């Protein structure tokens, strides 16, 4: 299997890392939505605004 196995492991790792990062973003946005609904201020740092585009 050799190179194919290495490629498959690399792809699986990349997909896992991306899905984990998306989950973290989703959780942060979820908490912000809850905060907004309870009249709390919503703050997006410059780094988050840059990452969102």
C-alpha cells in the first residue's frame, strides 16, 4: 500500500482537523447567538473578522 496509505492517512488527518475547527467555530457562534438573544454585547475580534472572510 505504501504511498497510498500515507496519502489516505494525510487526508483523514486534514479532514479531522478541519471538522474540529468548524465545530469550535460553530460552538463560539452558538454562544454568541445565545448572548445576543439575552441582550449581551457581541464582540468579534479583528482576527475573527479576518478569518471569517
